[in-house]
């Protein structure tokens, strides 16, 4: 996607004002001639990223230039190319918002702030990294939502939705949603909480950050800087009488042990884990020194998911000239070429042919392989795969004209 020409002109005009206002030195007070256009520039940049549906904003210094790139629907795209002299003023403004040390430019830093502008409210997590060309900054944008989505709105196939619903009927135990960063895991768990939310039930979530603020659920935002860690909060929650707990992420062995402990006390625990698929999520828990007999007693099942780009509903149509690779892929996976659509590009999708993203799911219940001897001989090949894998789910969504073979091959190029 590219910004409209008038937006680009606005950014360039503001950058000229900033650069003509004088030099900014580390540790020095910013001249008034720079402050106003710099604040305006940073606000417009954040607003533009949110308007473009970006999940991340990259500020990358290069030789003589400063690139602004946005991650939209999972792919990085160059949004603006600016004079490199704008690097220090822009990063100083964003560091100030993030409560970072403006003077320090030789060490990585992390920070955060909230951005509010009209209809947009977002939590912004910032991270800097020193490079040969100066500091690079990445901003992750978490839009605050006021309404939970339902599982029915998350494009589950009927078979996977039924299996996941069955997992949620358990009164206690551990449910894991696995996948890479930014694959929609938290959105799915929020939708699960939406199904579970009742007046006779106490639900507590531990998150970093809280992505969706809800009155019906007790939410705790983890803050490592003050010692409010996942593990410390989990220990305190033992005295808070919760029925259901959502742990934003299992990051280490200690949190994994506490999640298992809670699940064994009759609470329903939902959490996320970074793993390639459901089978490797089980393996990772075992590698975190979870004793096999405790895992056997606590785990109910695993979900794994990915996000693919969704075909634009306004301009998608049957592909007119599929490539040889697409033809072979469709033949191998029994997909009719007439079902392999593509987006032709329109104003709604800014000519990309894609609008938003669609999840792929696989669900593996513990009962499906509980009787197999995997706990005594642990290895990946020994753990069974679900009947409907991520790839198989993607094939079904091609047939439903929600994505296409090109997008699926981008994730499963080896298939």
C-alpha cells in the first residue's frame, strides 16, 4: 500500500519545517521552532499507520535516507522515504513518549505509551536497536477494542470449531494456543473468554499488554519493571478464587509449572505458547521440564494457528493466468483451478488484492493421542498430527474463496 499523494506531501512539508528549525543535540532542550512540527509529524505518522491497519511501524536508518515501513497484513511495505537528518528528532520525540533515555543511543531500549486520536486508541510498545547507520526503532501497535469477537466470527471450519468448543466445556485443565508472534492467538483466546463469560464465574487475565479492555473480566497488566511478573501474579491468584485464568503467554519454565499447577486444581487455564504447531507445542512443554504425568493430567488440548492474507471481497475473482507452481499445488491438493481466486486490485484494498487476514487452525485434543506411548519416548515424530492440519485447513479456505494458493504456498512452500 502507498499513502495518498497529499499525505506524502504533508509529511515532507513537516520534515522540512523540522529540519529548518535547527539542530537537536543529545541532552539539549528542543528549540520551540522544532517542537510543534515534530509533535505533529509523530502524531500523523502513528495515525497513518493505524489507518493503514499496520501492526508494526519500522523506522530504519540507511545511508543518506530514513525509511518508514509498515507491516500490513503480515508483510512489510515501504511507506515513506525521508531525509536521514530527520532520524534523531523523530526518535527523540518517540523516546520521550515512551519514557526512554533520550541521550542513550548505544544500547537497546524498550518503552511504551498510549496513543489516542478520535476513534483510535492504541497501546504502543517501542524498541530501539543501535545499528551501523544509527538507531532503528520498531513500534508495535495494539489497538484497544471495546467488544469481544465471537468464535463464530474467526473463520473456523465446522470440524475445528466443534472440537474447540468441546475443549471449552471442561471445568478444569489447560488449553494452549500456539503459533508465531502476531498470528492472532490472543484474539482467539479473547473470543473463547467471550463464550465462557457468565455472572456465576470469575475470570482473570494476565497480559502483557492488555489488548482489549473489558468490564466483565478482571484484567491484570504485567509490568516486569516493577516486579509485577507473570509468575508473581500467578502465585497471588491462588488466593483470589478464580474459575478461569487466561495467561497471555508461557514464557519460561516457572510460568509453565504454575499454569500446570492451576490446571490441576480444577481451574480452566487458557494460554499461548510460541511453537510451530500443536505437536511441537506439546514437545516444548516437555522441554520446559514439565513432568509427563502432570502434563497427562492437566492438558486438555492444543490449538495452533497462522494468519494468511484474506482475498479482498470487493475485487476477487477466479484467477485468469495461474502459474505452473499454482497449477501443480492445486492438482496435488485436489483444488479445482476455478476455486483458486485472486484479487484484481481496487480502491478498497489499495490495489493489493488482499484486505485483512484470515486464520488457519488446527486443533489437537489430548484424548486423540493419550493412549499412545509418547510420554515415555519423547520426540517430535512420535507425537501424532491432527486430522485437519494447518495446511489442510488452508486448502478448505481456498475452496471457500477466502484466500488463494499463492498465499498458502508462501507459508507452506515445501508442500
